[in-house]
C-alpha cells in the first residue's frame, strides 16, 4: 500500500497560492505569483529531488495538473527525477469537470466519489502517492485525514493575502516532526506525520 504525501510551498503567513510564476494563478485578484522564485537554491533543489525520487505515482487537482501539463512535457529529462518522474509515472487527477487527461499516463478520478477512489489507488500502489501544490485538493485531503506525511517548505517571505493551506475552520490535528533542515537562503523544510486530534491543556499546570 502506498502512503499519500503532500509537499507544499508556503510563505511565513501560510500562503500557498502561485509560488512558481506571476501568471500561475491570478484567481481572486492574486498579484504576487512567483514569490518562491527568489529563494530557489541548491538546498531546496536537493530536497525536491529526494522527494520525487520516492514517487510511485502522483495525485493532482485539475488546475495543478493543467499547469504541469503545459510545462513539463516540454522540459523533459529522463535522468532528472523531477521531469523524469512527472512525465513517466502515472498521474491521477481529481476533478468533477475534466473528462480526459491528455498528459499521460493518467487517470481522471471521479470527484464526487473521491475518497473511495483515493483509497483504491493507494491500495494498488507501492511507494508514495504524491500530491504537489493542488491547493483545494490539499485542503480536502487534510480535512479527511487522508495525508500520511506532510512536507512543508516555509519560505522567508510574508504576503498578507492569498490562498492559505490551513484555512479557518480546518480540522484540529496534531503532528509529529520527523525531519527538518534549512536551506542556505533560509527556507525551512519540515516533514510532519499526523498523530491524531489536537489536545489542549493549561501551560504550567
């Protein structure tokens, strides 16, 4: 059985929207696309390469799938774990509107029965079923305890606006920190595993 892992770039104030480029996602008037670009360094690249080297398959939301499909086939390198994995491993796309996935190998999962579809996919795979970006899907997975491991790359920048990974009303969840490192430019990379519901008490009692 595969583990479902989520890897997400976030700002210090939790924004995950459009880290890669100005026109990646301008929804809701977002004007700060590409905020991660000034902080890309060797340390970040090493971590991302490690993550993609563990991939067994990918799970995307429709928007991220379409963004990746417009870029990675044109930047292929079988020797590089990132484009090599993205272009060759199976991709599952969670969507209620997409009927066919042109960038293959790929399967569209029925968004109306998504939880059961994801469990079926995990049961059939080995390694990691990886989610990258896919903001709405990531929130949906976290709210249903479907994420086995969470990789947060926290960049040293505050935006003050944009879609956040953990919105108000999210599920109170406790996590165990299993790994941590900092890149030369100051991006903090943390790996967490959920341990159950959050607990509460009084400090010093």
